[in-house]
């Protein structure tokens, strides 16, 4: 059994009109900024898939917790080796 640290928690996730993604993780003051290469939304306009132009996840992370008031889901699946893909499970 591997001893993996718990997944990080996203406290802020903003998607700009130009596709800029701004994210802040719990316990961190630094913002993560990336450009969305692809965004898929559900019928209500809520983002359910983001493909970013860079890696923002750590090698051991398979999911990230989401703790924001403006998103209706509590976790995102993460994958990718060149760019991070985030998707609602």
C-alpha cells in the first residue's frame, strides 16, 4: 500500500471570459494561473471539464477536493502528463 498524502483542496476557481483559469489551493496564498485549452459545460453552464495549458497537479494526485460556494461539486478528477485535465466525476 502506498502512503500518499491527501488530495489538495481548491478554495477558489475562476474562469475568465478569455479562458484564463485562476485557482487557489487551501493553505496557499499564491494563485495558480493557466489558460484553458478546452472547456466543456453542462446544460446549466457549469464547467464539467477543463484542459489546461500546463500541469497544475502533482504526480500522485488522482483527484482534487473542491470547496467553493459557486461550484455544485465537491471533487474533480485530475489526469495528464503534459497538461492537466480536470473533470467532474
